[in-house]
C-alpha cells in the first residue's frame, strides 16, 4: 500500500494558460490514486486514476468549468504495462478541442465519459505562489499505487508527446526518451 508522495510548495508563480504534464506509470492495484495534484487556497488541479481504472483530469477545481475537466471511457487496468500520459493545456488555442489534450502512448485520447471544454484564454491556478505540487498523491491521501518514471511538468509550454517518447522502429512500441529537449518554465 502506497503511503508517500513527493511535494514542493511554490514560493513564487502566477496562473498559467499553457503547460504540459508528462509521466510514465505502471499500476499495481485497481484503486483510485492521484498521479499529480496541485493544491492551495485557490483551488485543486489533479490527474488521477479512478477506482474503475478510468482516468480523470480536473483543471483548477474551483473553476473547472473554465479550466477543463474529463473522465475517460477507456479503462487502464493492464498491470503489466507501462503507460505514457501527456496532458497538454493551452487555452490560447482557437479550437476548443485543442485547449486540453490527453495522450496515451503517443496517441490522442478522444473518447470521454464526460468532458468540459477549457474556455479560450482561461487560466489554471496551477502555478500560483503558495500552491503545493504533489507527485504520487495529495497532502496525506489519495496515493498512487504503482511505479512512476520520468515525470515532467513544463509551465508556459504545450509539448507534444513526441518530445517525451517515440515509436521503436523494430518493435513498433512506444518507448521513452530519457532526456527530452524541453523547457520547464
């Protein structure tokens, strides 16, 4: 049973209209748990597995109606597989469907049980001074159960999954780029 996470409280920062979160994960049990969470007095942004093995994203929960929300139809319950997840948030995009994009192993997920568009030019309070970033849980609960590798957060940039992974020319499998060429902001 997981009971730890990594956290960092920001000493400076501002709301953001563009960021990327990327992580490689391998689940160990079918239980709810947050891979990524940011909490503070201004709201709660999170990316998690639900108990039914679907994935949920909520941008700035105090304002999720403008900063986006989705729950996948797809279940992620293969405990032998590594998954690569990328969230691209860019509210400056003209098309609503391009403002928050979710990729699994390099392929954009397009089937959702629920989905709320991000308003154009909306800001997520993810990077505000005083907020705490958590990898693998939140505060002292909702721990992620499994392995995580190569976790990247980039503020101010919307990166494609090809910055973090690539298709192996021999096997056809999505594989990690261990040293992505990105700016973390």
